[in-house]
C-alpha cells in the first residue's frame, strides 16, 4: 500500500487532468482550478522547506568546520538580514530595498558580466578549426556573433542583385539550420515528455517514489 | 617560444584587459553605429502600436539582476511605448528577485507619463509557482493574485475590476532571461488564445525562432540589439543604443582573438608537417 497508494493517486489525478483538457464540463474545470490552487500552495511551502534546508546545510558546515565554512556565515547573515529588514521595515523603501538595489542586484550583474571575460578567453582557446565540424561551428559562430551587432550589417555587398551582409547570413543561419535543429529537439522532447507522463499515469514509471524497499 | 605558439597562448589577463577596454571605451566615447530594425523587432513594435487607448496589457518581468543590463532597456522602452499610447498595464514577475527591478521600472516610467497606480497600472508581484500562475491566470486573475505586491486586495483595485481572465488582456509581453517566454506562448497563448510578444536575452532569443516562425510569438526583441532597434523605433534612445557600440567592438575583439589563435594553429601544423618531412 505504501507504493500502491501514491501510484493510484498519480493515476487518478493524471487522468482527471488529462480529461479536463478535452472537456468544457464545469465540474472538471472546478477540479482543474482546485488542483492549480493546491499546486501554488505546495510550491509556496517548498520555499519554507528550501529555507530550512539552506539553514541546516550551512549550520552543519560551520559546526563541522568543513572547507570554506567561513562563507556559510555570510550566507546565514545575508539571509537573516534580508528577512529581518523585510519584517521590520517592509519591502517598500527602507533597508530591504536598499540592500536589494545596492547589494543583491550589483552582485548578480557582476557575476553574469564576468561571463564576457570567460567566454572571450574560452572561445579564443576552444574555437580552433581542427576538424570539418569544428570549422563549420567556427564559421557559423563567427557569422552569428558579427551578425547580431550593427557592424554585421555594414559588412557585405551585392550578390546577383541581392544585398547580402553578415547580418542577413546570420539571420539565415538562425532561421533555417538553427530552427530545424531546435524544432527537431522540441519534437523529441515533447514526445519524450508525453511518453514519460503516460508511464507515470499508468504506474509503469515509479522512480518519483524513490528507491523500492 | 615560437611566434605561432605565442599566437596560440595569449595570456588570459591580456584578453581580459582588452575586453575591459573594448566594452568601456565605446561607452565613454560612443561611435554611433547605425542600427537597422529587424522584422522580429518590427513585429513586437507593431503589436504594441496596434493597441488602443484603454486596452490592458499583461507585462511579465521574467528576469532578475543578472540579465538586467540586457533586459531593462527593453522593459523601459516597452513601458514607455505602452504608456505613451494610454494603454493600461497589469505587471507581475515570475522571479523573486524580479520584484525590486519591476517595481523600480514601473514607478520610474509611470512618473514620466503621469500614470497612477491602481488605475493606469498595477503590480501583482511575485508568485512562486510560475507554471501554475500562467495556467491559473487563464481562469481567474483575482484567485491567482488575491492581493497585489503591496498587500492590497485585487478586488479593491479599480483596474483589476476590468480584468478577470486572459480574455480581458489585449496583449501579453514577457521580458525574459529564461524559457519563460516560451511557456507563456505555449500555455497562455496556446490554451487561452492571448497574443504573446517577448523580449529575450541574446542567448535565449535563438530559441524563440521556432515560435516566431510558427506565429506563436509574432514579434520579439533579441538581446541588446533588439532593445536598441526598439528604442530607435520608439524614438527614445536609451541604454540599448548606447550598448550597441560596446557590443560591436567586444564581438570584433573576440573574433580577432579567435582569428589570431587559428592562424597560430595553422602555422604550428605547417611547422610540424615540415619537421616530419625532414
């Protein structure tokens, strides 16, 4: 029953959600809305679980003096400071907004901005025309890189009465080969998701229950 | 070390320094690269241009601070375009870190056009379940968001009296640093028939093409370039156009390094082949 119960529940809810998609019946619509509300409540609760898990992980790290345990203090102090600031001064203006605008946002932006340097260095080292496939990737990458900035529209000329620039070639790469590959992947993913969903509903796929006893 | 070896092994600190200069100098002394408007951007612009005064748009800030340099110019330009046309805005964010960003932009642009909270725009805030939010809004906005970002009941907000489901939304705009635009198009667009246009980071924009070509997202802004094109169309140059020079020079620099590395690689191979022959 420990395993049969959840499998039965998954079957009933899965079938209900499947049927409601194809019927305008108000009863199924009510069930659908109810499940969506439950889903939001469950997701909200995962935030509490996530916060508790974060605190436990870092307090244990400090207790056991694991590698870089000092940084765990930064995490815990940061978490406490934001929560307290929001509780005491609310989220409109005050220290909470100040910390968000002047600490969190610049730190996030900085971390992402570092990518420009890493990508520049990594692409210089990795983009070598060693094989035919690598050469194709190199050319396509170079064309798209130039085509996605205004300078790409300035490089080119007239071929057979048609204005061909790096930007137009980049657009072709994005609209034809890229599109074909992406559609192929999407169809594969879609079919895979459908197959997995059916397997879960029918109780064939039960790995979501964890390891069997 | 042979010359070609040096070409292949440029110190990464030199690359970092060159990249810093390539980004910073054009921002300090702009070159003024001409910006040509793409069809994708025109599609985004036209869908907002076609709105009538009083229409209601759902505006989703699907990003956080990491990608704000790329996406904030889009959000600002789009809100200016909307408020200029007296279109009303119901905004939300699917990211916890997006609340401060969205609130700041909404207040700033609303002040520029003398728009008032509650009647001209509303900020519903953040809901942790983004997939449930997208689907549930199709059934009831007020049930999904019983209160706005500031804790006020949505039943008491004048603008929200006119919004019950997606049927009351003339256009949905998703400015996203992730796949959220795709989900808005699939669920809100596919299931509830609302028209979705998007603004995306350059990386994400590549994934939007299938939806654009299928008409599921009839217009989108791709990266900072898209933002610059859109700013040009709206007639309010901002950070997007400013950033185009820096991005152009940075891309040219990266290509230059790649070319140098490959020349070094070919010279080294030629040298190795010659040694083998000898």
